[in-house]
């Protein structure tokens, strides 16, 4: 889902960059103030961990392998959508500049798709579903799935606006593919949350409802 | 991707004219080339600018004395998603052309359009040129130097500090990731092994992800505490010393930038 350079015209790419920068500024403010202490270094190290998590081959039912995004997991565990934004911004910067995975001019769009959508849908999806059904792991599963699925839909819409990929095939292709991958993202988010709740419950910002 | 981390950084530690060039200049030249090729509207003029910029890339890559295979290997790793998007183009109409001519009809009513093939090739040129400059940048510039350069160019210290730490720990976690993978292999566990129940594999991968998360969080806690012990506070930042540019570097930068800007403008204005 990392959009490469040239697939979004310059003008539109700049608009996504502006949106991304607003959320990055908010995420920086979160890292400075909202955690009890200023914990920017901690989140920076965690971002390196998420980078490693994305390297893990994840089985997809029909035999190929996929990769996790991890924004929802970071947002749920650290208790703020901005955790997802912060972590994914760092990861995408490194991926774009060092590896060439995801373009430079379109990085704003990629940050919006994966960091902002991943973080916000992941965190608010999790809290909302947990309040309704009461099961934290089912909530993490649904939030993980939705974060990926909605990111993919937004990615499809952006490519359609850019005129580089028609809307309907993009929605079907990207949407359907990520609807399935999303199940795995959700499953792993729930599994990882279970392990974290068992091993280090103190890490969790909102441990209520999560029981080992 | 994580397996290439060491290879990329090893190339960046080599010696050559391009490697010695100040990272600020390499960062800005790569950015200028990418912005130029992306900003040029979708038209056949992209071929001309693409050829010019690719020639610049080849000249710089040759000067860096890195093997061509290093470039090709990295290119192949990056291409898939872009190639998927480009390959699909030939079957659909896009808003950048008014009239479409069918050049081939496939079963199920799928048609290939001449204009779409042209559009796909334009995208391919833009894509390959942008990716090539990123490969050049990261193969000739150490990560830490790149961050310092970004700081010297005005990136706020919150970012230089966090990126600096992240880059340092990426290598720690790449090692950890390698050990986890070895541990899985010694136990004959492969997440992609289809003879194992799917649910079981997903559980194991989930726990591994949780483990990496906890371990990186704990590493973060330790690092943070030790930084506090050494006087870390809200005003702390990455130390970036002053590094004046040499006259030769300024001349090279001015000439390259002028070359990129002029060729873009001339090709854009040329009827």
C-alpha cells in the first residue's frame, strides 16, 4: 500500500503533505505532553521495533505472504491515536528515504493512509467496539481489520482522484485484498495485545477489560 | 527489507567522490530530481526529462564506483507495487487523454488502448527515475550523516533526535529479528508452512509480534532512563556540529541544481 512517487500529481501530493504535517505536529505535542513525562525517545525506539514487526512474513490463506502495518497495535497499547501517527511517520520516513519503499513526494499521502487512518481507526475503533461488546480482544481484532481496510479504501480513492488508477478496480483490488489481509492484521493485533496484557500489563494505557 | 539494511549501509561506508560529498548536497540533489520528474505533467515530454535525469543518475552512480548489480538488485526489490499499478494501466482508460484507440482485444472483452500503454510508460519512466535517485542517495550516504544533514538544513530537533535514535535501534532490532527467525527455524517452524493449522501459525506469529513489541518497548524504557541519568530533558537534541561546505561542493551543487532546473524548464516550455 506504499504509494510510489509519480502516482499522485505534485499539487495533490502537496495537499496530503499538509494534512500529514498537521497530524505530525499534533502527534509531537502528544509525545511531549500527554504521556506523564516527555517520552519522545521511548516512542522513537518503539518505532524501530514496529519496523522489525513489519519485516515479519505473515501467512495469507492462499499461500502468499503479507506484512503487518502495526499502527493500530501501537495506538491501542499506548492509548492514543497519535502513537500510531508518530510511529508510522518515522517508519515511513525511513522506508521512503533509505529503502525507496513509498515515494518522497507522496509520503504525505502514505502517512495519512497508514499512520493517521491506522492510528485513529485503530484506537477509536477499539474503544468503541470494546464499550459495546465488552471483549477487548474481539475489539482489537475488529479495530485492526478496519484500520487496514479503510486505509486501503482511502488509498484507492486517492489514486482514483490522481487519475492513475480507476476507482472501481482499485476499490475491488485493493479493498478486497486488504479486507482479507486485514483479518490477519486484526488477528495478530489481538494476539499481540493478549501477550502484552499477560506479560507486561503495566505498559497498557487503558488495561480495563483486558484480562490475561 | 530488513535483510538489506546492512548491505545498504555497507555500500554507504565505501569511499568515492560521491560518498565524500556533503550529505546536504546529496539530499537536495535527489529531492530536486524527484520533484522535477514528478512535477512535469503527464505527457511524452517525460521521456526526454527522464532520459536527461537518468543520464545524470548513471554519471553519479559510475562516479560512486558501486557495482551496477547493487543498483539492479535494489530496484527489483522496490518495483512490485509500482509495476502492478503500471501494468494494470494498459487495460483501462485514464482522465489524461480524450480519445482512446484499441490496439488489442483480449477475451472477456478486455481491451488494450494505445494511449493507456503510453500513459503506463510515462508512469514507468517517472517511477524508475525517482526510485533511482533514492537508491543513489541511500547507497552513498550513511544514515546518521543524512539525519545530521537534514538537521543542518533546518529539520526541527524533535525529528533529528527521534530519527537518530530510531536509525540506531533499527540495527539492534534487525539483529533481534534475525535471532527470532533463527529460533523459529531451529524449531522447524515456518509461518508459511501449509501443513500446520492456519490458526496455530497465526497465534505464533501474533505472539512473536507481541514479543518484539514488548522488547522494543523495554529497550525504549531502558534507553529513556539512561538518557535521563545523563541529563536528558525537554530541550535536549541531537548534537550536530557545524560543517562548512567546501568550495568544490558548492560549485557541484550549483551546477547540478541548475542542470536539473534548466532541463526541466526547457523541456516543459519546448513545444
